[in-house]
C-alpha cells in the first residue's frame, strides 16, 4: 500500500482502509489519486452505451443490468479514488461483488428458455451478497472482500472455460481475450502493491510522461474494465447464439468491440 507522507487536499484526511501507490493530490488539489480516478472512465462510458444498445436489441434485462452494474462499479471507484473516504470505498468495493453476482447469473442462465427466471440461483446470489456485505461492514478487512470477489471471478472463469471447451469452441478467442486482459490487470495490481516504494522513487526521477505509465493501479482499472466489458460481450454472444440471433462482433471506429445482429434473425 501507499507509503505515508502524502499531501492533503480538498477532501481532507484519508479515512479509507486502503490508500494506493499513486501519490495523493500530486496532480490537482481536488482529486486525491488523479490517474486512479480518471482511468475509471473506461468502466463508466462504454457500458452505458452497451446498456442502451441492449435495450434497442431487446436483450433480457439481466444483460442491461450487467452493463449498468459495471458503470456503477466505475462510478464508485471514481468517487473512492477521488476522495479516499471510507464511505466511497464501500461504494467501490461492494458493487464489485454485486456486479459479479449478476455476471454469474447470466453465465449460468445462458442456455435456458428466453425470459426464464432461476429463483434458486437468484436467491443464492442475493444471500451471498447480503452475507458478504454484512461481514465486510463488520470486520472492515480488505482481504476478506478480495477473497470473496476472487471466488466469484473464479466461478466465472470455470463457467467460461466450460462453454468454450464443450459448447461453443469458436468463442475461445473472445473468452480467452477477456480472461487474459483481466489477468494482466491483476498482475499489474500486484506489482503496484508490492513494488510501491520503488515505483514512487522511479517517478521522482523520470519525466512525468514516463512516470504516468507506471501508475499500475490505473492500468488495473483500464484492463479489468475492458476485460469485464468483453466478458459481458462473451456472455451476450453465448446467450444470443443459443437463441439463434446470429450475433457478430464488430468494431466501432475500428477500435471498440460491440455485438450486432443480422437483421430479421431474432426469434
């Protein structure tokens, strides 16, 4: 975690149980961790457009919820890193659990009749979320949150591997790209935590444009935001293939992936 002796700024004393490696209030007096804050834009803006497109395409509400949940995570993370306040930390961390539960529900319901509801799975995931929330509010231990989040991600990984191995092998590219980008972000997250002192010393000596590239927690946001977005695409692709909608991944402006459907093919 971040060393002591950071600057103070607009939001006052840090009350969060975590303070990351980016120097506090180094860029502006109004944002505690500037790069860790603005890097959340990738989790805020694209999923909003994804939700709008899902409504237009008539996708089931759980996929709209997936996109919006990712946006909520991005907004919570923005508020957390901007203020380093405990309340904003909860707004970041707890939606990570809730959004992953939505992702899990989507992945395990992708081969069901359209608009069906699995009340048993829904109850289990809601109960899990309530237990995690209650325990975390009591113990305030970040490692507990990280382990619970890791369990959900691991469940998604296993389900995804099953789908690309036994059901739709031609989705391996999309599935493994999503996983690989997410794991790269996790690697950089660990590097940022373990080598924080060395990274800060390097930034003091390096030109600012070079130092910015070593803000690995910001890269974690970018990569996991992209990885999560691609996972939603993977989930939507799997579901709509099962429904025989004939989905296709296209790139807007040649760079950003979206799913479009061939006309007159919905059922």
